[in-house]
C-alpha cells in the first residue's frame, strides 16, 4: 500500500525550479531514502510534504487523501511527523516537556496529563534519553538533541516520519546508534522517509532510494541499483 | 524544628491576606490619595501582566497596549452615558478583544521588529482616524466622560487586576502556556508538532487585549475630559514593556513587582524631585537592565541561595 504519493510535484523559488515535476511514492512500512547533492531540492520536498511550503503545481497524497494546501499542524495531526536539518528543539524547556508538547497537540485525541507523562517517559526510554528528562534541551549534545527531535516527532503518533539528515554531524559511534534507532522505529510499524548524506547509513538501512539533482528525479531503486547507476555515480563523483 | 506553615499553604495564604487587605482598604484609608495611587499602580500592573501573557512567552514584542487602552477609554466616553459602569467596562474589554483578533489575524505573520512597528502603527492610526472623525464628522475636539467616585474606580480596577492575574496564572499552567513558549522558541517546529500556531497566537493576543481595554474604560472615568491625544498616549505602549523587563518575565510575579515598584517610584520621584525625576528614573532602569538581566525577581533566587548557604554554615 502506498502511504505517500507525489505527482508532478513542482516548486519554484523565484525563477528557479527547486523541485520540478517529481513523481514518487513511499510504501507502507519501508524506509525510503532521499539523496542528492546540496541544493538538489531534498529539504524543499520535505517542506512541501509537511506543509511548510505550498506547491506551485502537482499533488501530494497521504494515505490516499490529498494533503496539498493543508497547514503544517493539520498534516501533523493526520500522521506525518518530521525532524529538522538544523535541530529545532525547544532549548529552554526540559527534555520531557518537549515530548509532552508533541503528545498534547500532535494527536487528534486528547489525553490526561498523567497518561501523557507516562507515554513521554516511554518515548524518552525508546530513544535512550530517560536519564536526561529534566535537563533543559539546550544542554544536550547534538546527537541527543537529534534523538529528542525524533522522540518529539514520535509523540505525535505518526504513520510516516520524515527524517532530515538525522546523522549529519554525528561521530561514527553515534551514526551506528542512529541507524539502529531508525530500524527500531520502522519495526514499530512507522514508515520512514529520510534525507541523508552519510552513504554508509543510507545504503544499509534503506529499502529504496530516490536521487534528486537540480530539483529533478534522476534515479530511483534499491540501494544496489543506485550504487551501480551510471548517472548517480557521475553526479556524485563528478566523472 | 517543626514548621507551622508548609511552603505549599504559605504562598496562597499570603496572597489571600494581601487581597483581603486591598479589598478592605477603602474602609480605613484616610483620604482619597491612597486609593487614587493604588488604582494607578493596579492599572500599570494590569497593563504589564496582560502584555506579558502574550509577549512574554512568544517573544512577539507588541507595542499595541496604548491602542487597546485607548479603545477602552473611548468606549467609556461613548457608552458611559447610556450603559451602567459595569457594562461599560465589559464592553471596553470586548471591543478591544475583537480589535485584537482582527489586527492579530493580519499582523501575526510578521516577526521581530516588523511586528513591533506595526502594532505601534496601530496606536497612531487609530488616533489619527479618531481625530479625523471628530473634526470632520462630529465637529468635536474631545469628549466628557461620566464621573465615577474614587472608591468605585479602585474596586473595579482591583477586580480587573484579580481577573488578569487568574487568567495569566491559568494560561501559564495550561498546555497553551507551553505551546506559547514553544512558539517563542521555534515557531516552525511548534507548527510541525501539531500546534495551530496562528490560532494560539491570535486568541492569546485577543485575551491580553481584553484587560487593557477594560482598564482603559475604568480609568477614563477619572479623567472626565478626553481627546484622542490623551486616550492614545504612546507612552502607555512602552511602559508595559519596560515594567515587564524591569520586574523580570521568568515568573508570574515578576511583572507585578516590576510594575508596582516602577509605578510607585515614578510617583515618588515625580512628587519629591520633579526636576530630577526622569534622570533618576533613567539611571535606575539602566542599572537594572545592565546588572539584572532577569529583572528584579532575578535577585530573589540569588539572595535566597546566599541566605540558605549562610544558614547551613551556622548549623
């Protein structure tokens, strides 16, 4: 089943096509990778899916329903959560409150504050931050702030999670931990769409990969197919 | 040693005691001066606390208080002759609320200094519109407001004060308080975790305007004669900001203490040292902002720690 589907998705910034006529789909339960050189339009595509930007033309469907034109908070409540390329945790709030906010506003049904706290504690345990629940988020390391963003996104009970460069800036150990976390999330039944520059990570965890270049889709397939695709290799290695 | 009062019951008890004192004050206060002074201090507290409800957590610096306050004043001038006082005050609050919702819907997409300038523009715009209206259409220059005695003004202001404090307290404690704070930190992230940022901002902006309008409506009755220049005094847009920073916005009582001390100091300096008033006042403000970035209440934890440390040393 297709969780997310895009048809001829197009967005211009001034005269420049940031994303141009991109067709894509993400299947239920898969980890779908989005790669491409800087400025390829990956984050723009994320912003279009999550409602931060409005498309020029084309259509995006989530679970068969059109979500283009909806506000970010509406898209979130339908079940699409995201993290940010540059971390945007609420730094002056304790870690637990960051997650609580997701639970209180991101889900269509309201819950009691005791149940919310219990669930938030569970999520912090899931991402490995239980020891820091009372720490102000700004005092966490980058790797932990990224985990917190994941926990906050998971708190909104998503069907689809968009991860924007989760591994950027992490050391090799942290990258390995992050890869493990991504598979753990998928094992919970959440579909993942991730932008990543760390090739080792993307080749290991993704089921399928799409490559963007200058806003256009140039390749799509399994990690093996992408690694042997001539155009992709040319773009990445400049041959 | 066993404590007679636990810390938990101490604070509400103290607040209740202060409130009872304030409520019974007119029964034993000698002369009207103390009531007039207290009503003025309460007015500043109401303006500052209601300003903090919205601008404190979100970081959107609104310079619109004078506009809402002025709308309240004109409500009293126009409706004061036909409606009872209580209805006039409520109307002042409601009209300000509606105006704030309208203005909020248009302007809350602006950020930072643009929002501040626009909200200040609102004060000037309404003033000029009223002047135009009064001169070309009604051919008047100002209006008389039905006079109300000082004790009534004092009680109504006390009522508004209690209402604004309760509102600020409950918003702060609710999940919307948390949402406002998240908007102040990363509005984009707040929207993407399901917070309807536009609605939360516009409604909170509206709620904060209610108390400013109500305060304007009751204060108008003290001035008896008003015109657009009196009603839309731009200073009243800046004072709440200064008072909130002066007191410190980290705690709910910060703006209260800030406004109270600020207003009282102003009164004291103005009556005792009229020539040095602005100079002294300026120096106090500069010192507070330089050395107490968290405002006056930022001092309390510092002193508390010092005192607690001292006690531990002596045992």
